[in-house]
């Protein structure tokens, strides 16, 4: 009997210890353990999740996927995987209809619906089907191809909406639920976890996707990704071709402001400072004498644009916008794009080791005009040819009209310049920290450097990057 009591006591102690070790995962860190079921959440959300059917009237026939519901970000396979299975490929003939399927969700009682741009792009007719099989004709309110978001509307005043939650609050590893119409199978519920945040897929300038392993398939596109409170934390948007358990959703925090602009104006206008920016590499940090790579380097300031008017210059390092730190060019772009045209922001930047602040009134971007290039010299000591730019020659390599300077026009095969990573089109800005704009200036500086000495060259690449190179003469 005593032995049994002893064993029982040890067992209790072990169980207490076991649950004590588990408890930080189920409370202190705010992480919710796997629920017993998702039925209550699914039941709550299903009145707001819709199936979207679209029709495109095609004239001339043929396989036209690339012209109808084309991928919004330049041919990314992940978007083709979402939509292509639903295209009725027709043999060439004069006129026919092409159909597609997708998902969406209601965000207001009067029938506003969020979906993906690529779901409704080019559609001549849009039909929305609710969970109770009621169907409505929908009209497009606004669209934003840059983020693949669209807002449509159906008539009514008593719909059940979903709430846009906070995607910034959701943590990697927490449970999420996707609802949509994969392969046309309406009201399909799948569950998984947030696998990663801030994913950049190269699909557009504002990439910031939530990655999830909740099963997402063609037809889920535009449907909601929900947290366990039933709030929308993402809009299911992309999958990777042949990927297993890898899906991507637009964060709700990004979508919120875009949807509001689409509702008010039918389009999205984003703030523009008028600067070309880049991340700070270790080489650039060394060149500029920066202690770390925090902040964003201004590669170019467009004349008469907001940053120029506020006194910001090329070579400045932007560290904050409205006292919010920015650590990368992506963060800065997203921050500025999140403000409207005409808004005033306070930009903190470092110049020559000193912190400064500028008040910048944001505007809309205007494009520069193209031109051509001519070359003036043979290969130099490093194996590169340099040419001068004028008003009519800057555009060929993407520089703003009016830019002055020297640009690399040719590289000698196997030369020091080629091996260092210099490219045709790079613009030479400085040699050993001395600005150069003409071939004479460049020749005078190089002639004054002893053979065998180290030379530091600073280039600008396009309108967005600085490249620091070290070569030996």
C-alpha cells in the first residue's frame, strides 16, 4: 500500500511538472493551443464569404488566358495557378464567353465585397453567390493592380459582414482558417498556421505577404484568412506552382487603407517623396563611414519634387518617418505609400554624421522622358569605357532627363571592372570621394593616383541604387 501511494505521488508530481512546462505556451505568451474544432468559427463566417463568377466576352477566339484575367504582377506562376483551371479553353471562333471563378467576403451591411484584382480584371459581368444560394449581380467600385485588391458591390442593406482584424498582431505559429471556393467547391473551410510574415515574392512594389499552410487552391483567391476570433487577417491571393502547403495572403493592415480609398475614390493614390532609395550594404556603410546598415540611403532626388523642395539630398540616410523607424527601402516605400497625396510627413535623416529633420508634403509621381547615349572614350585603366550624358541621352539607361555625369558604356572582357560587378549603364558619381561629372575630371583624378594604389569608385545604378567598388590601379 505504501508503495502504491509513493508511485501515485510521483505520477502526480510528474503531471504537475508536465503541465507547468506547457503553461507558458498556453497563456504567458498569448498563444492559443489547437482548438477542439473550427465549426463555430466557420458557422459565424460563412454568411459573409461569397463565390464570385465572372464572364468575359471574347471576340476573335483562341486561347486567351494571358489577355483575360492576366496575372497582375507580370506573369507570376502563382497567380496563374489560382485562376487557369477555371478557364474554358476554346478553339478559335468568332465570339464566345469565357468564365472564371473566385472568392470574396462582405465587409459592410450594404454589400461591399473585397476580392482580388485578378479575379475580376477584364470581366464584362460579375455574379456573386452567397452561402444560401442567393445570387446577385455585382459592379466594380474600384481596383488596385499594385496590391491585387479590388472592391465590388451588390445591392442590399442587410448582409452579414466580416471585420478586418489586425494582421500585425497575429504571430507566426498561430492558427488561421481559410474559407473560399477552391475548384468551385463553395464554402470550403481549411485550417493551418501562419508559417511566416513579410514574405516578398517579387510580384509587385508592395510585397508583404502572410505565408500560411492552411490549404489554399485555385478558387480560394480573394477569400478571407481568419484568426480564431473570426476577424479577417489576410486576403488569400497566391500559391506557388507545384507547392505543397504554401499559400500567401495580403495582410489586412495593408488592405484596410486601400479598401477605404477604393470605396471613397474608386482608385488608390499613394504618397511620393521624389527619391530613389536603396538598402545600405556593408560596402556602402564603409564608404560613408556608417556604423551599421540601419536606415535607407537616398540614391537620387528628383528635381522640384517633394524631397527636393524639403532640402533632402542624394547621399542622405533616412532613418524615420513621423518618428517611426525605417530599416529597409521596402519599409520606407510602404510607409510613404501609406500616406495620401498632399499629406505632410516628418522625415528624419543623417547627413555627414548629423541628424536632421525635414517636413515633406507628398505628391504623385511623374515619369521622366527617355533618351539615347553616346560614348566619348576608350577603355580606361580598369577596363571600362565611359560616356557623357546630356538632355537627350539620359533615358536609355533609366536616368531622369537633365541628369549630368559619366556612365559606363562598355566593359572589357575579363577586366578588373567587369570582375568587380560594375555593369554597363552604371553612372560614376565619385572617385575617392571626389565628385566627377566630366571625362576631364575623371582623367585628372585617375592620373594623380599612383599605380598599385587602391581606388574607391561610387556608382549609381539606374534611379534606385548606389554601388561602391574598390579597385587597384
